[in-house]
C-alpha cells in the first residue's frame, strides 16, 4: 500500500467515525441534551474545536463561541462578583 493510499484510507475512516459519532450525538439531542452540553462533553473528552465543528457540521467559530460561553463564570450561579 502506498503512502497516498494510506492517507486516503485514514481520511475515509475518519469520515466514517465522524458519522458514527454524529449519529450517537443525535440520539442524545433527541433525548433532550442541548448542543452546548454536547460541545462541552466533546471538549472535555479532549477534542479540539475544529474537530467538534467537523463532527457537528458547524463552523469552528460557532464551536469556539459556545466553548467560551461555557467556560465563562455564570454570575447567576455564584461566579466572580467583583464589587
């Protein structure tokens, strides 16, 4: 097998794994889990923002924005209260 064929096979495997992950995540969405929670979970598992975006079919900036909101302390829940 040539290096070019190996690269194509890796790309094909990655695409198929992305589809499997997406289908599993859609089951969670149907069970009422929000997209933001899914993004947070995937990030916690070690995926990069661009990987999450690819899996969910969203832009990298969308995922980055969601992750920023997730990581911000929520003042309603007793976050940083600078007075």
